C-alpha cells in the first residue's frame, strides 16, 4: 500500500533503514546467544551486579527468553508501523520503528553480556 506520493511501506527509505537496523540487531543477539549459550546442566549467570556480584541464576534456556520477546516485539511494532503508515500517519510509524531500534539495541547489549559472562 502506498501513501499519497505512491511510496510503499517498504519502499520508504526511513522505514527500510529502521527495519534493516532492527533485523541486524536481532540477528546479532540471536547469533551471540546461539554460539555461546549451549544446553547444559549447570546454572547460568543471568545477571551480574558490580556491587553484589552474581544475583540471578537460571537454566540455559532462560537466556533466550529476552531475545524471543524482542523478536515478538519487532513483529508487533512492524505490524503497527505498517498500520500507521497505511493510515497516512508516517511520523508515528517512524517514531515507533526508531523506538524499536533503541529497544533492540538494549536487548543486544544484554544478550552479549549474558553470552560473554557465561563463556
């Protein structure tokens, strides 16, 4: 679907860049977790605090939960952005997808931290 200028959702340069950035951040997070966090019996460090040390342990699959939620959030925000864009509210779509990139950057940092602290 295009807007009044005939530019489709995926044809818009801002949208395309936001989506490519978000996909890159998702891919980085998933690759780090898949490469470094393997199924194992011993507890995994899920949170480390500089003042108190390790304060949250869990099983290996719990490291993937945040990345899974981030993937669902990406899909939801992309669908909402498409809906806004289709209703001629491009600015709302831009802000939503920009916020998605910020959130996914934070999730990628957390995934890298979990991966490297348990390596």
